[in-house]
C-alpha cells in the first residue's frame, strides 16, 4: 500500500471512526420494564463481570483511556479542543511519588474506595477507575462531586475544589470541567446499578449515597450533568474497550434515555431496546488487547480477505492476503510496544480496531 494511503488510513482512524457495538440481545431481559424494576433487570445483566487485579489496571488503561495521539487520556488535565498543560506516556509516567501537578498519573477511583470500604469487586471495576494526575487525584481525595461557587483550589485544566453550591449539601466537593461531568454522572449511574445489592456508603459515601442509591441532591445533580453533557465518542470507545475486558457494559452510555426511565419522569414509559438505535455491531474481535506476542482475530464465521496493521505514523507493519474463514492468529513478537491499528477487509467492507502491543 502506498505511503500516502497509509497516512490517510491513520488520519481517519485517529479521527475516531471506530464504531462501538451493543451485542445482539444483550438488553433483551430489560425490555418492557421501567423504574426500579428496570434498574434491577439491568443489574442482573451487568452483574458478575470479570474482575481484574489492581496491578492489571495499568495495562487496561492502554485501551480504555488512550487519546488519539497515543498519550494517556486524563480527564482531570485534558482540555477538549485546546492544549492540555501536560501529557502522560503509558508506563513511563506511572506514579510513584509525586510532589506537584504534572508529575505522574495514577488510578483514580472516581467513586472513592473508602466509600465502599475497599471492597471487591468495586475496588477494580474499570468503569469508575480512570488514569488521572496524581496530585489532582490527591486534592480530590474522597470528596463528593458537586458544583462550586468560590473554589479553594483549581487545577490547571479548571477542575475545582470548594464548598458545594448545589442545594441539599454544603460540604467540600470536587467539580470536574463541564466536558467530563456527563461522563462521571453516567459512571455513577452505572455504579448504583451494577452494585444495586451492595453497600456503597461506608465513610463519606453517605454524603451522596444511601446504601447503593443516591440522596436526592446528588441524584438531581448527576441527572443534570447527564443531560447537559451528552455521551461522547470517548465514552462509546471506552465502553467497548471495558466490555472486551470485563464482559459487561455501562447501560447509560448505550442507551442514555435509561437515566430518565429509571430515575426521572420518564419512568412511566417502559424500555424498548429494539426500538432504540443501537451502535452497529462489528463482525470481528481482537484479543488479547493489550497483547504480548500473539493476537487472535475472532470472527462469527465471517470470511476474511486481507489484514493490514499500521503504527501510529501510518507505517505498514503487517499486510497479508488471509483468504480464510474463522479465527486466526498473528505473531506480534517482533513489534515494538505501542499503539497500532488493524484493518480487516472482506467483501462487506473494512473494519478497524485499535490494538496495543506491550
């Protein structure tokens, strides 16, 4: 393939043309339900996910929280549409010790682990754990999320710490920037549904939670964030990446209207997943991802004509006419660690995946 064509492929890929998928029938048992019965049905669907080790989260971030330029996607430092004050490289910039903002990134429990007494599987559930700057994470501590009038401290991307201005609570809260409020609201909606049968309000979780459900002020705040900041492509991609690891999904990303059907005025109307547009399902999956030596491409009896792998600079690393049906493997042992893009082609078209070599 010509260099220009490879560069074009790279630019298209990093522009985010990567569709997510809702597995066929995944939400069928929640159909026809609303309100609390709908939440319970979703809990039963997303329960019993494949838990990861705490140390293993570092590798998971390579696919769950990677920017299009290959750096760590830190929601506490990112400036959408602008230039972040600093960028982190996976692995090299892991915390460790830190003394100030911009030193390193660590594993932020967006729902602080002290709230649920460090219990499992909440402790390693990727849906609420993000890579974030260590110093900002430390400042956030275990304070609830909220909105601030006068901040006592502000991060370099505009996240704030201060007294809560939201009616119903006046203690100290942490306010992320507007572009990530919806992300974190849907994270919390997931947590109170996935752990419907757990206690999440040990320690300071009691400020926002009663058992596993939200106090009125917190629910009103999160629903307003959910509406004001709609689902982004970042969330769609992250939802898919976590599904490939944990084998469960965040329903509030797949179907944002679920928030209203469970917690809001729309709870009188039942959920009909087949009547709502779902994201297109892909024919192929690639695993493991991240991969060390062997990458397996799995298909649902789809015929494969050609496989192409390019690196972050659009350079061809692998190109082969496969002409086979079923699963097959590719040897990555000669590849350097990093982010790659794999394009799988057949008569139906071309399908692209991000892969990480570690």
